[in-house]
C-alpha cells in the first residue's frame, strides 16, 4: 500500500497518537484506530543514525536492527499497517 500526504483532518472525538517500534504491536492492535508504517532501507537508516549518534555506536545499532527484523517478522507489524510510507 502506498501513501500520499493527505493534509490535516479534523476528528470528531478526542484522539491520541504515539510513535515508536512497539506502538503498533499485535498485542495492542485492537486498541488502534489506524497505524502507519514508516520505513527506509537499512543503509539509509544506518547512515542517518550514525550521523546523529556517531560511529562508535555502529555495533549497537546493527544489533538493534537485527532485533527489529525479528520482532517485526514475528509480529507482522508492517503487514497490519493501514498505510506504508517509504522514505
């Protein structure tokens, strides 16, 4: 599923948004009205995070990426997203 910007939307009831690797996990999916999966290729992600955090943390980030791959594969997080955005 591809996404295009849709602009601002007014909601008729109170809402809340959250972001992070665990916010759309299967165990809380029944509580979500909508989920957005945002992704970038791993080399792009690594470059961005090393520019931000420094090269000394590269081994830790590679471990994190591996853990994410396993988590998301088991949880099917991307498959359950309402919208997928690729950067």
